[in-house]
């Protein structure tokens, strides 16, 4: 008898565990575009286009290799609209000895699959996803008996375990982390290279039309569409990063420049998360670039720390803490997400830039997400569920396993300090130091209070003051509270008044 092998939309690699040992003459592979996954939250139109197009390209590659693939398009008249519905539809008409599926990356989908397994008579086996450096059981073991879970410790262990950038037992260069070298503001003399450009082919064009016809209300622009949609294109996009951008990745990792959404970043998160690229190959190519003298250590270590350290750590936290993690709200923040996050219409130039670029590209780089969009959501006290929803909708790389700990943990401190040791809150001066956004802003970053003042300047202190009870015992915040306490009472009152006026003006 044959085996049914189910491949999900973010499992697009022929090294996925559910394909291991596949018998081309007998087994069937099922891939389905389903409206339930496209609409349980209204994903950015470019994200949907990317995922469906990459799925179609991958299914064709499998067919060309001689696999027997059943591919159900979203607009097939018989499509049931849900993943489990599509599995049930197929097993009704064919007899399979068992069903194999690689463990879904999201808790919600895993629950659905487990429930299906209880309902049907055919055995359903859920296999480990072997694409990561660390499996979730090992992460759990690593986390046991630790007072605090810190990415830096996890990352060092992984460097040693996988022998990456190591010199015997020591890190190459004599230190584990070169982050302090990676905070240069942009010098405007280095030229920012063109990002990867891949005009839509016939398949992508068909998907673009389907997505714009079916989901006209969803956020975001479909065009221009330049993402890689198959593995060879994704490899090309990654090579472009290694050859043209990795050299400066470290230096300008935190820099933001008006009208330059891509900077020296790799733009591979969407390819990694969907399976077109594998984390191990990306880390090893970056390490090779260092050994070949193509890029300096601060860049290569910085990039490797993101993929081997942050990405794996974030995934570990997700599976360790779900589903309770969804409910975290340490500061009891309750303000509605301001409409400007959807329209980009605001006098705050930094926010307007980052939101409009997000709308156009379904991408913003890390510092835009962290220090502009996230920082504002944190200090304005926006409800974590609404902030999570926004970040989940708008980015082409957003899957709950990676979006949720970054938003609730890294930017909102909603988990009370599990992911970060202190909130990433700042005044406008950090944004001014790392970008040229303030030069074209209607607000003045140097002014601290009043109608012309940069809102980050007073909202930051107001946030500290509002949450004093919860934060003052955090020793990393004590300096800031000392500074606040030295302010005179008129200044403190101005901070409160300006914040209240500004937050009321958001119309929520
Ligand atoms: C509020 C917020 C929300 C985020 N949401 C997502 C998300 O939904 N999906 C997502 O993949 N990343 C998310 N990130 C992490 C990071 O911002 C993106 O991975 C990165 O911006 C993608 O661009 P890049 O490929 O050019 O990354 P680069 O800057 O070139 O970094 C290289 C790679 O490292 C990995 N990486 C770096 N930082 C992180 C991190 N904190 N967590 C996980 N992986 C990381 C990514 O795979 C990335 O492709 C979020 C970060 C923040 C602050
Ligand atoms: S002045 Fe303030 S609001 Fe304007 S761009 Fe700078 S940081 Fe943003």
C-alpha cells in the first residue's frame, strides 16, 4: 500500500523529513492552497503571492523529478478551504497505509493535525522538522534548571557544539560577540547595492491575479514583486548577499536611511522560513566567506549570530511557552493599535517611512521593526494582541513561531523579561543617531516637550513613569529612573501632559 505525504506551505524543500524514503511509484504527495490559512489573519497580499507562487513552483519541481503530486489550487472548485479538509477529501477516495507529515511550524496547525489524527482510521505520523540546528526537545533540555534563558549563552553553546567560527575551544577573534562594532550610522560614502530582482514569471503572474481578485481588502501592495520563488533563485539571492552586502552587514546592521529599505541586510528570512534556503547552508556559506577573506569578522559573526543564535533561540522559546505565551501582557497595555500602522499617515517621519516601506515590500529590516515600529508600540502602551496581529499580517517572513516571541518578548517585554533583559525603549535620539529620518520630520528631535517635540522624547519618560512599579527593580533600568527622579516637577508634569495629549490625538 502507498503512503500519503503531506507538505505544508512552509516546508518547500526536498530535504523535508516527510519526503524521506518516498517511493515515486507508489506514494502520493499532497500540497494544498487553502483559504483558511490565507484568511485566519488577513496576510499582506505580497506575502500570499510569494507563498502560493513558491508552493506551485515547488510542486512542479517535484512532478518533474517523477513524484506523484496532488496539488490543489485555492480556486479549484472542489477545494474544501482547510488543510484537514483537503487531507480528508483525498483519503476518502484512495486507500493509504499511513499519512506522514513533518511537524507544522505553528502550534495552531499542529493542534489541527493532531486532532485529525485522532479522528481518522489511517495512522498519521508527525515527524520532526530537521531543518533547524536545534530540535525543540533539546532546547527544552537546555532550558531546564536555568534561572534565566539568555540568547547569548544559548548562542555560545551552539557555536561550540557546531564548531562554527571556532579556534579550538575558543571563538575566532578572541570574543564571542562583535555587536559593539556593529552600530555605525551610515556614512553615505558606501554605496548600497541593488537588492535581488526577479520579475514575475507566468506562474507568479497567475497567482498575483488570483490574490488581488480574491483578497482585495488585504493590506499591502503586490507590485513590484521581485522575490525569488524557487530554490535556485533563492540561492542566487543569497549569493548576492554574500558577494555584495555581507562585507558591510556588520558595520551598518543598525543603520536606517530614508528611502533605503534593504540596506546591507540579507533579505533571506522569507526564504529560510518557507524552506527555499536552509539555515545550516547559510551559516556555512557565511563562515566560508570569512575564511576566504571576503568579509570581516564583525559582519560574519553578526550574521551567524542572527541565524544560529536569535532565530533558533526564538523558535525554542515559542515551543517552550506555547500556548500561554499568547496571553502575555506584563504591562497590562490596552491602547488600540493606531490607524496609522495601516495607512502610514502620520507626521512622525520614521514611522511613516517604515510603515510605507512595509506596505510596499512586506519587509522592514530588524532595526526598523525593533527601534521604530516596536519602540513606539511599547512606549505608547499598545495592546500586545493587536501589535502581534499587525506584525503577523504585514511581513512576508511572519509565522507565529518567529513573530510572536519577537513581538511579545523582544519589543513589548510582554513576557516580563523572558526574551530580553530590559525593554528596548528609547527616546528619539537613538533613531536620530542611527538614521537620517529626523532631518525630514515635522517634529524636532532635539526638542523634548511641547507641540514641536519628537513624541518619542516624552513618551519614553511617560512609559517609565507609568510602569515604575514593574521596572524599577530591574537593575538595567536604574540609571534611567535616577535621571527621571532628578527632573523637576514642572518637567515631569510636561511629560505627562504632552503624552496624554499626543496619545489622545491618536484617536483610539
Ligand atoms: C518586532 C519584530 C518582529 C519580527 N518578526 C519576524 C518574523 O515574523 N519573521 C522573521 O523571520 N523574523 C522576524 N523578526 C526578526 C528580524 O527582524 C527579521 O528576521 C529580519 O529583519 C529579516 O530580514 P533579513 O532576512 O534581511 O535579516 P538579516 O538582518 O539579514 O538577518 C539574517 C537572518 O537572521 C535571522 N534573524 C535575525 N534576527 C532574528 C530574530 N530576532 N528572530 C528570528 N530570526 C532572526 C533571520 O532569519 C534573518 O533572515 C522580527 C523582529 C522584530 C524586532
Ligand atoms: S523627530 Fe522623532 S518622530 Fe520625527 S523622525 Fe525623528 S524620531 Fe521619528
